[in-house]
C-alpha cells in the first residue's frame, strides 16, 4: 500500500479528520531511516518510557506487565513513547521510514522489508511507482481518545489494529492490504511472506507496560 492508497483508506472515515485535513498544508514527505537500537536491558526498559504520556491516562486493547528480555531487536519511537520488540529473525531485514500523516500533521512510521524497498523495482512500465515491501504503518489515527469499541466501528478496523490512546490521541497499526513485492521475484515474495507471518510475534512497550495482542 503506497501513501496515496493509505490516504484513500483513511480519508473519509471520520468527519473530524476530514475537516482538520482541509486546513493543514500538504507537507513534503520527510523520509529518513529511524535509528534502530539493538540492545535493551530490563533496567533500560524502565527508564526508556518515562513520562511520555504523563498528561493523561492511557487506554489499551489488551495489556499485561512482564519483564523485557535483556537483549532484543527493538525500534524506539521517542515522539510517542512507543517501543516495538521485533522477532529476532527480523534483524537486518527491515527498514523503518518516517513520513507525515497529513490529517493530523503527525509522524507516521512505515515498516518495510529492506530487500524489497532497496530493490526499487517499478510496479509498472512508467517506473514512477515502486514496490515498497511495506508490512505495516504506525500512526496517530485521531487527535482525541478513541475507545477500542469506537475503533471497531471505524473504516480501517478490518486492516488495522488499535494500539493505545492517551487523552489527546489514539494510535493504531495498519497492515498493507495490497501487493508489496515483485510477484516475479521469488526471493522477495518468500522474505515478505515470512516476515508478514511473524508479525504476530511483535510486542509493544508503552510507559513500561508491555502490550501483547492475544
């Protein structure tokens, strides 16, 4: 799913988002790779997320408190106080691209299969659109606290998942819903499929609480 298709999925879901988007300039995409941190001790996990959401309560779809292992493959999103603990098999195989989610003028993170993203393979003869190897996006879905029940009634509930909410924002993960690799490249296909199938192993740390989706 490219950025245009992402906008089409989201653009008409909530009138509040649409009205807000109409008043926000169209910011130029700002792609840059997120710094990946590969070592995370249990003590560091307790320090990492200090006061990210101290302004209000946090709501979760499911939650459980556990000890974070000493060494994990992790991605830290300091802007929203979120850490992803990735499958060990993902090491060296993924790319994290930052961009702007225009309706909220907020950062969104696109997780891609690195080999597909780096290949820059065009999807058609024009060569203007490329297979990105996108696995999922994480972004601020609304600028208010949405409950899990409200999210279940939204337009992306079928391809997305509620992560957490503060008093002023709701954050979600949305999965790619179209072809993200060159179907004639068996290596790309196998790697994308393997990583897509292991997405269920990803864990989310927010304010020292490890969220596990059951």
